[in-house]
C-alpha cells in the first residue's frame, strides 16, 4: 500500500467519534412525570350550600305549624269523681253508709249556665259522666257546681269547682274532669318538619365533607 493510501486510512479512523461510555444514571424526568394527574373539577361547595335555603324553609314551615297550636280544645262531657286523698275517701265511705247521692251539675260557661240531668241513687265509684248537648271550647267552661237533688227540702250545693280553662280541677269533696279532645297540630306538620330537618342536615354534612376531602 502506498504512503498516500495509508495516510488517508489513518485520517478516516481518527475522524470516527469514540463511542459514549455506558452510564447507569437515570434518564431525566419531565414535568409531566413530576406533577400529579389533574383531578376532575367538582362543583363549588359554596354553590351546593345554597340548597340549605329551601331545606331550611321546609324545616321552618313544619316547625311553625307544629308549634302554632292554640291551647285548649273542645269539651263534650263532664266527669265527676271523688276527690283523691283521705278527705274524699272518708266522704265517699260515709255516704255509702247513709245512702247514695242524687246528683246533677250546674255548669257556668261564657254563654250562660246550664243544668245537667240527675243521676238518681247512684254511687260515684269510678266516676259519673254527663254528656253535654253541644261542644264547648275549653276556655268557655268557667265553673261547675255539684248539687244534690232533694224531694222534700231544697237542693243542696255540695261543692263549687273553678276550672278557668283547665281540663280538671278539685273542690272540697269532688274532682271535675272535662272530657273531650285537646287541640293538635295538623297531621302533615310533623312529617314536613322531619323532612326539612333531614334535608338541612344532609346539606350541612355535604358541605363539611367537601371542605375536608
């Protein structure tokens, strides 16, 4: 081989780059590898909190109608029993020895006074009940007088009992219990109250959960 060819071959070998040494260093990580994956955006919790307005409105209506009940009720009968305690028991025992009462009532109301029928020769026992000819509001019944009917002498007033808007009251010898039905809230008030309370609680709990998670 001529000197010219050897020189050209040596220049060609020298021009080839040396192979890069093997390296164990990890490849460089891009920003996509470092940042966590983006979560799907959720509805803003403050907008969801607006649901508390209708829920609280339902709760308020139910609570208002449940509590907005006029005191009292309607009275359709009057019950007379012996006064509890030793005084009433002694009076009842004495009367059973001497004879039973012939009793009737005089009831004073805001419309006037009415007289009931007479229970002739009847022991009081568990109580005597006089049905009324019509219903009265509880506040309309003011007083009740217990009378003993007598055939020869004039009738005797045995007891005077003030009621003044109460369902029952005691006198000296007897106890009067008014029979009837107390005023109640509408039947739908309690279910509406329960639904409103449940919805309000769910909205609040969901809002708190959104703040924590």
